[in-house]
C-alpha cells in the first residue's frame, strides 16, 4: 500500500546554476497548483546545501534540489540522514543523474514527476566520506573541473566543457597509481581512474554497459594507453559503456576500492573537486529514495499526497 506523506516541499534553489533562475518559477507554479506548500531556500555555494537540509528538514516532507549534478550530490548526506525523499529539478549543464533516472530536463515536467509521487531507492557512492551519485574521477576529469571557468560553464554549457577538454588533453601526462580491490593491489600508469556509482556521467557517457544506479556496486575504469590520441577511436565505446573491450582500459566491479598515488591528487565527484588521494571508495546500497517517472521500473512505488 502506498505510503502517505505530507505536502511541505523544501525547495533548494541554486540561482548560480546554468538554468537555475529560469527553473524556479515553473516549478513553484506546478507545486502550488497541486496544493503543495513550497519553502524556497536559496544557496550560493555547495556546503550550504547540507546545512540547510539539516536545519530545515523537520519543516518539510520532501527535499527538492533545483541545480546541477554537483548540487544534488552535495545534498546526499543530509538527505540520507533526514530520511526524506529527494526530488530533482535538473538545472545544470550535464544533468547526468536526471538522465540516468529518466527525469525530464524540462522544468515543469520534472516538477510533475515529483507531484505524481512515484519513487525509487538508489545507491550513493562515497569517497573519503563525500557522497556522489554519478562518478568520481582522478586525472583528466579532475583537471577539467579545476580549470573550467564557471562563467564559461554557465554561458556555453557543453561547448565550454569541450573547449576546456581539448586544452587539457593537449598537455596531459600519465600518473602512477595503486588500485586496491579485495586486498589485491595493481600498480598502473594511467591518464584517468574513474569510479562510477550510477550509469551516466560527463554529459551522456556510460560508466559500464551493464551499470545501474541501484545495483549495489561500483564500476572502475583506468585509461592506461601510452598515446592519448587513441581516445578519439574510443568515443563510441565510451558512449555505449563498452570501453572495457579495449586492452588499454582496465575495468573492475566491486563494492569498495582504494586508490593511492605518489602525491595527493584531486578527486572530482559529479563535477566538483571535494577531496584528494589517498582515497577510499564505497557504495551505500539503496541509500536515497528519489522521485522518478512512473515507468521507471519495478523498483518504484507511489507516495500519495494529501492536503492539510
């Protein structure tokens, strides 16, 4: 039998997100038309999100984050602690978590998904205690996250990513790392190590062709080619998640990994630098209940709203 919840929505809004300001009004309109009471809490930087949820969660029956993948991942620890369901209004550049969950990119349609009340439990990844939903990476993606100007990201979106990526690829060098899985260590020279919790990352690339955000595991790949130009030949494989078929790409699936490097290296989680190596990666199975379209599959169920 569906669980009955109240109608109070804590809506966290990032006006700095690429489409954040445009998203707010249609979302509020949809919620209020459905009889939901909306409490808007703006934030300017990611650490504010968890603090706001911790401070205000007792006044709400659900948490809705209007922002990009980094904002949504930043909400995860406080959402998990609160036990409230999470709604997603994708207002970022890549919106990979929304795409993984088949949540519409249109703001009003995404709000309608939340109003409909269907939910699904999904996993969360942890790296050194920091949560992520899509992927955490060391190497090329971290350099991109560090060097991409926020103003360019907001104005040009994926085009801005592409230009910055070309500059980074031109000067990229391999680094040495130690990958520990189930007590066994492998020493590698690599351009990038990525560990995925979800399915999509980087604007539509697939972590691994069979990966799912509720499979209770993490998927790792390491780019160990000697010449980075081979990436151009691998583009289609990364879009389909079949890159593990290339001998230059190491892959593994497990519930926990450890990564060590000769010197501390920054770690990018869902577009944000949050920690550095050495790093321990873990999965938290079914950690978050999230609103999804009703056709999201057998793992979803309906939450019924009522008016107070």
